[in-house]
C-alpha cells in the first residue's frame, strides 16, 4: 500500500525524518518496503508567479511571451517566459518552474530559446505538477479555493502538494485496519508516542433513519454483513481540487471526477471502499443484494460479460444486475457528467467470499483487496461520515436526511485479561504494567487494572485479530520493541541433538559416491507422463502407480516422480550437451508411489541413484580410456554398499528401461529388494540423446535396514594364509556367482576367500564357454597350511566345478 | 718401525681418497689390507719384535689397519651416493604435467551441503533432526497450523493438491473421511478444494506430527522439500526449508532470538547480529521476521567506497526467515496419547518455531544470483560447491 507521508503527517507527525519514520513503522510491524519520491524535485525552483504582461510571440502563432513577476528585491526585472497555453492572461497568479527545477518525470528544466526568445522558466499546468488532469491549460492559482495570498516568489510547495515522499507498506493480512492512512497513523502514534489527531470521521454531517426515494434489501446477510447508503442531491460533477487529486496520484490512483475521487480518497483514508451510483439511473430507486444464480451473466464496467455462480453476490435494481458486490460496478448506473443525484454505498462483504470471487473472475482492485482481508461493519459508518463532508464541500451537494443501514446489528466488545506474569513468560523480559497500559491505549484498547494485570477491551476494528491474551502480548511486544528482548538460549532440558541412524548412514552413502568422484544433482520431484513412456514402462508396471498432482503447473510437472532416473537422465543430457560426454552423477532423494493409507498419504521412499556415461576416468594425458558399462556401475555400487557394510547379490534380471543382457536386480542377504544396476536400454539412452550409459538405483531405507548397527572387532589370525589359483572352463550359462558358491560349499571354513581375477573368452576355450580364474585363499586358525594340507580340499573344489560342467585348465 | 707404519698408512689414505669407483676401491683394499699386504704382514711379525717395542708397534699397526678399513667403508658409501645422485639426475619428469590417473573431485549439491551445515549447527544447539512426508494431509499442512478454513494459502493457486489414489476410496476410508467431513461441516467452502491431500507447502506440518509422537520437552529441526505453484525468477515450484521447533515449559521469544543469533553467526560470521521484526503467521503468536546484519557491508548499508551495498540494498539487514512463539491454538491440535503424555497443554508449555529457506541462505552466503541455477544441475555449477 502506498501512503504519501505528508498525508500521514496530517494525523500523526512525530517530527522525525522519513528514515526514522520508516524504521519505527518497520520495527513495530508495518514494514516499509520502499520510500518513493513522488512529484517534483529541486522544490525551491518552483514558485508563485504573477503574470504582468502577455504579448504574442512574433514568430509563432501559438506561443505567447509573458513578463512574470517572480518576486525578489525590487530591482529584479520580471522574468521572460514563453508559454503555449491558450488561457494565460495578465493578472493571473501562476505556478512557475525556474531553470534547475526537476519535473515529476525526472527531467531537469533549462533556460531555452523558443523561436528566438529565451524563456527563463515555464508556467505549469496541473498535470505537469502531478496535481491532476489538465483542464484548459495552465493552472491558475486564483481559481483554486486556497486559503492563501499568492505572493510572487513564494514557494509553491507551501501552497500545493507538489512533492512528497511516499511510503510503500507491507500490511500483514491480520491488519485490514491498516489499509487506510488513519490506521497507519495510529500505528505511528503508538510506535513513536507522537500525538494522534482525532479520527476524520468524528464529525458526521449525516443522520440515521430511512432515506426518501431509495431502498436497499439484503437477501444474503451471511455474505453481506452490513450495507449502508446515503443520498446526495444537487451534485455537480467536476474535477477534484489539486490537493485531493495530488493525494490520489501520490497514492497510485488516477483522478476521475470529484464524486469518484471522493470514494477513492475515503477508501485510502479509512480502508473502507465505497461505490457511487447515479440514483436517477437506478431503476426503481431500489437495490437488492443477492446471490447470483449459477451461470448468471453480468456485463461489467470494463465491457466484459462475466459468468457468476451461486457463491457470488451481485447488486441489482428493477432492471437487473448493476454490479458484482465488492468487485466491480456496472455501466448502467455509473456516475456521469450529468449526474445530479448520487447514492453512496459503503458495505461490508465476507472476506473469504470476495477473495474467492475475485480469484475465480480474475477481477482484482484496490477495493477487492481490502474487502477480502475482512473489514469491520463499523468502517461503513466511518466512510459515510468522511464522504458526506467531502460531498458537501467539493460537489456543492445536498445530503438527504437519513442513512440506509441494512443487515447489521452491533456486537459487544470483548474484554481480555492480560496477566503481567504471562507477558514476562512469553517475552523473556518484563514490561512494566504502566507501559503495557500505555501501549494498549495508544492502539485504541480500553484498559482497566486487574489483580494480576490488565483488562483490555478490544476496539471494533481489531476484533478479528485480537481474541486472546497471547494476541495482547504480541501488541505489547511489538510496540514496546522487540529490540528490547534479550538473546538467550533455552534451558534445553533433555535436549540431546543428534542425527538418526538413517540420517547418518544416508550421509555416509552420499559421501561414498562423492569420494569416488560423482557429482550430486538436485532434480525435480515432478515429472510428466511422457517420462513413463520414455522409460518404456508397460501399462501394468508398478512404477505407473504414480501420485498425481490435481493442479499442476504443466503436464510435464503433473506427476510425482516414481524413480530418480528421469532427473538423472535429464541432468546427464544437459551436461553432455553443455560440458562434454563424461557423466558421473548421482541423486539422493524421495520417490513417490500411490499409498494405500486411508489418510491419502503417498508411499515415499528415499532412493540413491547414479548414472554414468563416457569414460570412467576423466580425460588424461595417459588415460586408459575404458568406457562406463555395467561393471563400472556395479563397482560403484559395491563400493557404496561396502561402505555401509551391507552384503548384496546381483541376479540377472531386467526392467523395461535397461539393456536386457546387461542388467541385474540387487538384493540383500535375506532377499530384500534393494534396486537395480545395469546399462540403459539403447532406446532409452537414445531418448535422452545419450551414448551408452549405465545406472543403478537402490532404496536407501532397505539398504540401511540391512546395515550392521555396530561393527564388532573380528580377530584375524597371525598365521599366514595359503594362496592358490585355479582356472576353470565353464559353460556361459554358469554365472560366476554360481561357481563361487559351489567352491565355497565344497571347501568349507578353511577357504577364507575366493574371487574372480580373470575372465577369458575366445578360441582357446571354444564357443559358448569361458574360462574363470579364481584366486583361493585358505587359512586355518592356528597353523600354517601347506599345499599338502589343502590337497583334499582342492580335490573337492575341482569336483564341485566339474559338477557344474567345468573343466580344469592346464 | 713406527715410521714405516705411518708411511704405509699415509700412502694408503691418499690412494683411497683418490679412488674413483668401487672396483678401484676393492683393489686398494686387497693391496693394503689383503693377506699379502705390508700392513697385515707387519702385524703378523709383531710377535718377533723385542718386548719393549712390541706393544707400541702392535698398537700403531692395529690403529692404522682400523683407520684404513673405516676410510674404505666411508669412501665406498660416498661413491655409491655419488653414483645414485648421477642416476637420479637423469631420471626426472615434468612436474608441471597434471596428476594421472586423474581423480575426479566429486561434490555434494550445494543444497545438500547447505542443509547439512544447518543441520549440524542445530544438532550442536541440542536439536534432533526429523523428517516427514512430502505428500501431506490438509489437516497437518493447514488445519492443525491454525489456518482458517478459508485461508487464501489453501487456494489451488497457492497449493498443489494431490489426487486421491483410487485404492484409498475403500469403505473404511469413506467412513474416516465422512467423520472428518462432518467435523468440517461448518466450513462455508469445503468442496472448494480439489482434495484433502497436498504437496506440503512448508515443513511446518511436522510441528504437530512431532508433538504427537514425542512428549515435551521437544527440540527438533525438520529439513525437507516443499512445494508451491510459483515459477519465476524468485520462486521455483519446489524448494527446501528447515523447520525448527522447541517446546518446553519456559521457552521465550528471547530464546528464539538467542538460538537464531547462534545460527546466524555460525553461518554468516561471528560479527553478525539478528533483529526480530513483528510480522504475522497463522501458527505463531507473536510472529516475527528475522533479519541478519548484512555480512557484505557489516550492517552499515554501504561499502567502503561509500556506494550502496548491493547485497542488502542499503538496508544493512537481510531478511532470512519467519518465526515466532508457537500459537496456543496449535497445541490444541495435538491430542494427548501414550506416545506424548503428558501432552501439550498451552497453559503448561510454550515454545518457538521457525521456517527458513535453504535456497535463500545458500544464495546469500554463496552469492548465487538465480534460484533456478540450483535445479539446472549444470556441472559448471555443481563443481563449485559442496
């Protein structure tokens, strides 16, 4: 909200500079987002001038050369000013900008030669000064009803609001009372202690009771909590005076005519929006407030036809709808230049209802923004009082007897106990009871002493915001000043901060991959349905049981990702394109599947996934050049799970997005499903414009569950082990793991370890077969083993391998 | 006789010192200390000498032999060292070539690194780290956080709603839902929203979940992803927050200030100050926004050359988070059960809560100019942090 500071100072002037006002408002809860300079600059260059002579310019039909008295000592010659306005005349008092003056748009005025005549300044129009729309030409000060003498050379700023600082305020949603200048003035009063002038609505020229010739019926009091109206006769429509126009412009509104400007001015001052009807155009002189019918159409002021529903409220006369309540007036009853009778409406609408209608219809205005925050019915009275005074003053209007006042019954004020001890307990610092009383009174609460504190009666305008003791404590705290609150630490009884086991191991897993040179990405949790197709998932795939966003920003973000592969491949593609072909990325994050719990929560799991492409090692002057493949991904997975102390097995198995011959499922010791490892299906790689790529993904929750809680020392024997190698030719169908399992079973405990250290396929071993070289390590607990000791074990091993179709290699 | 020994010794010493290689040294050893060499022969002849001469000559000869042996060894070591030196001289590499094979550095994403840094700070302050669901119920995301039934944040323009999975529409579920619905029957706009499940718009729903699961005193932080339907230069539809919640019998606004001061100094430097500014949130009262003094200009608002500080835009303060004392109404949404007995009676417990944006803090601390860089995952970004 924009508040011209001069306007604010009219009600509360703390004799502080703009920066102090800004600081005090900000630190008491009304944040000043910015301070704008509005209007002219180099304000001393703007003065009153008296036009002494006006002569026709010799070389230009439309220009006049004026001699203008700009004051100063008696021997100073009048200034020569060239003026193009048709209405300039000798004897006028005018507004003059002298060279060096800075106009509202920021341009600086210079002496200029106009068709051979040097002009020592400029005679100004209202719009040039930011004081309203242009009339016939220059602004003639004598025509204004200003209570002042116009001495030549007098500072113009003393007469007209040609420059002001404007505060841009952030008003929190609990403070609709601060959506008007007077509400902000009360805050400034409380925050600085500077006196607050009486409310602008204290003088009300109006009277209660029925109004002749106008009637209002409210059919939906649940959505219209009050409807007030007054009628004015003999209204003459015209432009607003400069002081009023200047305030509207500074506050960000465009002056239109005196009646409309009055409604806007009253809103800016009191926060209560108003609407002016031309009563002669209200058919039947009667307004009805009712819910719209579903699908009912209304043509609004902007020329659009709007379709309403039964949650929306409209105002109609005998000829049908004239406006949408709180949002926009209708063309038919708009105030026009020939308007003579005006009905001024001030109503209280249901805030959430206006918010909804405004959002659904795409209609937002200064008025709807205020209504939706929830104004109080008392504010209607405030607005009517201020408006009536201005209508009489500025429009020559006559106020008809009475005030229409429908759908309202006063509510009693609430009184709340504020315990002194509670203030201290919440804030951590005491605030004297006298100070509490002072603060609450400044905020318009009535206070009486109570045994253990104060009884505070909540003013009407604050009744929605302040309903409990804690709300009073907030009032005390923010006005007393949060800077007085000491920085202490909690007692921390029973607080022992730590990470959970899962959090610690998750970090360890991520660090293991970082330590192996991978870069972590942060992908979108969203994905689109096309991801599922690009991953070649069949209709019944479990990953298709996705969580759907009901109101996504786009189709591409309409699902919650069921896998990390999408974001990993997106990042891989991005980086191949921008940074070269070598990819080593991982992500650690949540994936989602439809849950089956009654509360509708998803099945969320934390997964860790990686994607590799291009060379395993970064490019080097002596690189080995190996490309990332199934085994590169599996080696990483081994390191990752090894770091967590979790054993696993891979089994030939595939998923639609993986290369069917180069992929495996990853399972824990007891068959727990950890995830997958494999090369991407070539069609999937192609879909992301990637060359060969390998990936893995594991469910960290399942992995961490399998991790040992505490590692206990395992003694290692001091006797040396005996190492033997064995090479066996096996049919391709026998997996390495099968051979190893057979060796283990045959050897028993004396076999400490067995690993594959070479694989050979080729002519020497024949088609459909391969040679596995196994490194065997034997160890006994207390003795050094010899080849002879092991000979029987080795025989059993050989037999077991032969059972698998193996043949020992020479 | 003694003179003869001295002569032999001096001659041998000179030759050994001049020896050029190991072979020559071996020849000298044979020549001077070998079986037939004069000095050992002389020693062997000592027994034939007169007793008076015997001791002196024997000692001198022995001494000479030992000295020569020592000198031979020393000279041998010297020659070996020279030889190695020559060898190493020729065996040199271009030390300015890059290491090989190259070891990629590997990094955590900045958001992970930042989140961990924050977690560790709060763990140090006695907070335990909790996590919670990202798909959340309207109950925990809004209702239990004291949002009015018509609060604007509930609008579909401000919150992502999640479609109910068909398999949660079973009879049992319908009963539970109609019970919940009857509780909300008073709501003027129930049915206005697409569903009763959302993508959490903040980490705050874990406040009530945490209080349901644990008795007071409670000190927790909750990091995690959050979602809102905004997408522009200053908003991404997905972002990360860290929630803080401390509830005990006597946790004051001052304790909030002190805790956040400790946090601000840990993240932004020991010279930082924090200030609380009154604000409004539905689930805290009093509510504050928290600013930290600008670390680029030291809080003065201008740089050394007098120009306006570009980081805080001359304000001297940077807004970093929203916080406040937990609104008593929120405790009202925490049922007392066996798990959290004696429960959360607002007349008996009080505490504070905050929510901070991980991206915001990372941007401030590391000068990241655009939120979207976090989710582009470009290696040129990823390689810089973490």
